[in-house]
C-alpha cells in the first residue's frame, strides 16, 4: 500500500516501501513525479489527496517508476527511455531545461543519463530541492546492469550534478533513506569511478544476473 505524507508546503511524498513518488498540488492542477509499480496503486493515493487534473513527469522509464502510467494515460519522459514504456501511453518529450511549475515550485529538467539513457533530475533552484530519481542515493544499491545502463555516462552525469551541489540543500531520492545532503553526489561519483577502474570487488548476486560491488559509500549492482 502506498502511504502519503506532506513533506513541505504543497509537496507530498508517496511511498510503498519500495519506491517513492512526489506530488505537488497547485490551485488549478497537480504535478506527479513518477508513478511507481503497477501494484503501487499510485493513482488511488493521488486521488485521496486531490481531484485536480494531474500532469505526470518521469525521472526515467524503469517499471518501478512507470508502472502506474496506464492510470494516467500520458506523461513527459526523455526520449532515451521511450522504448521502456508499454504501448497505450501517450508520451511527450522531455529535454534539458524544460520547466514545470506548480504549487509554488519551479522544477527545471536536468538530463543525467547513465542509470538509464533517459534519466533526468528535477531541480528547484529557489527552494534548493533536487529530485534525482535513482541516480543519487545514500548507500544504494544503484542498479547499473542491463543493456539500458551506461557507467561512463553515469559518471559524467554525476560530475554534472556535482557542479550544482552548492546550489542544493535537500536531495530526495526515489529509494532508501531521505532526505539526504548534496555530499552524496560526490560520494556516489567517487565509488562509481572506483567501479569503472576495477577497484571494487564484486560478489555474485544470489537472484539477479549481476554482481554486488560495494564502494566506500555506495553499493552498485553491476555486470
């Protein structure tokens, strides 16, 4: 069951214990960031909060973020992840610099490919609030295995986010502990570079087709 909590003014966190989404309510409409798994029933959770029209934007196209799309019918998603979405959903392109305003928030789109080719972050510079999807986390694991991941791009994107770190106070990832501070951008980057350089020992995952590679701060699931 997806639980809801008011985090700050007009900004709700929806969490089913596996993945979280974000709902911003305005006067005339609402903005939903990610839709959870299909069985998260995010639409039901949203409708308990607001009956306003809802605009959906996705941090990326993995099924734990896009599974509830069928209940909304359309979304904004970077074209790099369109192939991850099932038929029957109207997709609108999402690109660097696109801005979404609602409820006193102004989220700017920042392209951060790596975790997926279409991964983006949403950044409210005035409120110093960063929503990085799965690309910044405390401890992890961060999934970096499979054909739609790219470690080199992930490292470049972390460097891009690191250049913005002094403009952010609060980071809310979609998995694991939250909120976290901007220092975790550099920590994830440090361990990703160690992973690329072969410095992290990997142990075969007991279920998934990958290895668990633990760095100083971050665990990655990697091939």
